[in-house]
């Protein structure tokens, strides 16, 4: 068996089931750690503080979103991107979001969900930033 084949077999090996009950508090801690940083950030703070009226409700919604994204729970059923179109932001906001998200993930989430949360954060920052910029530009041109 070649080294590449062995690596593929390991990468494709079934993963043990996640302990949702044990990981939910970690996700809540991560969400709160991130938002504590974001609320006072010079770039993100004005956006979040100017648009979120009920922080408890927002944090609970974000708990549900990240629980679904990382653990496969089904509590979050909304489309996450459209509410962001009401905000005034640029790619720099999404980049800063990522720059605050990753340290929060590293400080609060254990393996095996840590790497997934970082990867998802990087992907969201890049893709959402590009989509947001394109959609708001098209709206301004209309």
C-alpha cells in the first residue's frame, strides 16, 4: 500500500460520534468569548452594537447556529446570510470577524470541532465578504 493510499484510508476513517451534550457548553463559551471581543472592537463594535437590540436573543441564536454547523443539531433553521445585507460593511469587517473568531475558537473549543470551526470561519469570512460586497454593489447600481 502506498503512503498516499494509507493517508486516504486514515482521512476517510469513520469519526466517533460527537458528544453533543458535552460540546454545547463549549460552543456557548466560544460564542460569548467572540462577542465580548466584537462588542468593543473599533471596527465590529459599531456594527454589532448598532444592530443588535436583544443580546440574549442574539447569543442564543448564534449558539443554535454554531451548534448546527459544528454538531449537526437542528435548532437553527433560518438563512444566516440575508440579515447581514441590512448592515453597512465591507470585506474588512468579515476579515476582522475571522481575526476575532479564530482566537475565540482556539481558547474554547476542543478537538474535534476546533479545526472545523476555524475552517468554517475562514470560509465564511472569505465567501460572505465577497458575496456581501457583490450584492451590495449590485443593489447600489440598481
